[in-house]
C-alpha cells in the first residue's frame, strides 16, 4: 500500500497516511476539522542511476563479450569512391521505395469553391 502525504491548507497540519489505491482521498483535517485537507505531490523515495539493464544482460551467466582493441575493431577502410555507390544500390533494393517509384502520383483534388 502506498503512503500519501497530506497537508491542511487552513492550519498547515501535515501527515503521511498509509492508504489503499482504491481508498477515497481524505478531506477532513484531523487537527482543525476543516475540509481543506489534501494530498501533496511528493518525490519518489528512490532514484534510478546508471545506464540501466536489459533482459539480455542476465542470460547465459557471465558470457559478456570481450572489449575489442582499437586496431581490431575497425577493418580496413574501403575507398571513399565506393561508399556512395554502395548506398545507392542498397536504397534501390528496398521494396517500399520500388513500389513508391512505380505507382503513379495521385491527381490533385479540384479547388474548393465558395458557392
């Protein structure tokens, strides 16, 4: 069950109350009896720090991949002239782009008249 912080706007009485999620919020101040008792918005009691974790982090025990060295991580670079041609070939092979290129453009709707 969550703990809610309440505060009275009339007398300033503050109290933490343990309530169910389905319980109605309290409105009657226990100190002065005024109907100005309301929940306060409070910060969470914990913080999440770090980069987080993923489901795959705990599969298979300690099978974490070893860090690659700088000279092993980058294979021999291809000449700069080949890269644009490779990109053009890859984008031309996509079915969505082929379908969009083959489909005729839809005609524009006629302009609306004010009559």
